[in-house]
């Protein structure tokens, strides 16, 4: 797939996720122009505040997951990644158990970690708990993302995209984060596998291989 076509899919996905909170802000501002009742104005301002925070959280997450967050640095502070993931999930019904015992990590590892986390969190359609962890052995880092909830649904195209088995012509914006994670893992010489999936659980493992000078720390 041409880079420009894939970039368009990611942009579509980002816009889809932002249209709701941004629309709520716009609607709230329109209401404030005509509303005079104090209690109603307070409720609308609260909605605007929450929607603004949600928009900011999503943008910060997508900056790291999709974009070139961190500038020209080869390594990113893992604490920033954890903050982005927690902020992204705030207000959702998914509780995060962050067990990534690294201080810094290559951008490629961060992209896989966040995008697989995004996919798994979305599969917990009624909420639940998601655990993210890493294990390093030599130049190989294994990312493990485990989700548990009342109901787990991983759409077939998303799974195929994440495991690198989806035909490019079948790729859509919803599966774009999974496709990105798979492409980044493959670029390092690794892969992503859905280890287990049931009605209430899902486990995904991603393996990445790095040159000695690019190891996570």
C-alpha cells in the first residue's frame, strides 16, 4: 500500500475519533450564545470542559501512536507513553494495569505498544481490565497485552490486519491502527500474534527485534 493511502486511512481514523468530542464543544458553544439560565449554562460549560479534555487526551495519544511524537529523539520516555494511554482510557470503562518496566523505549516499540493497546481496549466492548507488560531478552522485546471483560469482540479484519494477514484492498480506518502495529513490528524483524481470544478474554503478543544500540532501557 502506498504511504499516502495509508496516511489517509490513519487521518480518517483520527477524525472519526475526534468528531464526537469536537462536535460536543461546538454544540455547547452554540447553546451558550442563547442560554441565559444559570444552571443550564453551568451544565453546558461542564460538557464543554469534559469534551475539551477528551479531545486533548485523544490528540496526545494519537501523536505518539500514529505520529512522530518526541521529535527527533530515537527514544521516548515510557512515563509519557503510560500517561498518554491512561488519559486516552479515562472516562472509558477499561481499567489499565501498566506493567511496562522500562524507563525509555524506541519509537517503534511505543507505536506497537500503544496501537495494540488501542485495539485490545476497543475489543472490551462492555469495559473490563487491560494489562500491558514487556519482557526483554537480549535484543528482543516482547509486548504482552491481555484484556478481560464481560464481552470481548475482535473484528476479523482487525485481527487479520494485526497479524499481517489482511489484504491491502480490505483495509479500512478501523483496522488501520492494527495494520500500523503489524507493519512496525515486521520492520524490526518481529510479528504480532493473537495468542488467545474468548467471549471474555483476549491476549495479544508482539515481538520486536532491535540492534544493540537501540535497545529499550
